[in-house]
């Protein structure tokens, strides 16, 4: 039973960092969208989720964080963002949340 649990955890971890390759959306078997995004096969041939809207300054993109580097790494390897950040260099960790840009205040 412990072996099964360890294998299950390892498979979930490997899926979370593995970018599923595709030539069309029908090739995206493992990848899914949970934040209301649409599943697409992007220009780089990777399955990803598009939300249909650009992030506003300071908008939470969907994950907790400790650093801006952690946000950029997550965004680049994640399939599911609450919004699309036009420039990943503008991703910052603000109040423990990954946000695109800085709030206007």
C-alpha cells in the first residue's frame, strides 16, 4: 500500500512539472484547466490553458509564493493561470501571492 501511495505522489509531481507536447488540442490528454481557462496547443507545441484575458496590474495569477523567481518558474511550467501575464518578468510575489505587475497605488 505504501508503494502505491509513493508512486501516486511521484506521478502527480512529475505531471506538475512536465509540459505535455501536442500538435493539436486533441493530443492533450493529461493537461486540464481548473481556473476556467481554455485548453490550447500553444505555438511551442505544449498543452496549456488560456484564460482569454490579460492580467491587470497586481492581479493574482493563481498560486502562493515566497519569491518572484518562484512565480516565474511556476508560471513557465504551469498549465493553468487565472489570467495571462504579457511579460513574465513582471511577475512578482506580493503578500504571498504571484501577481502580474504591481498594483497602481
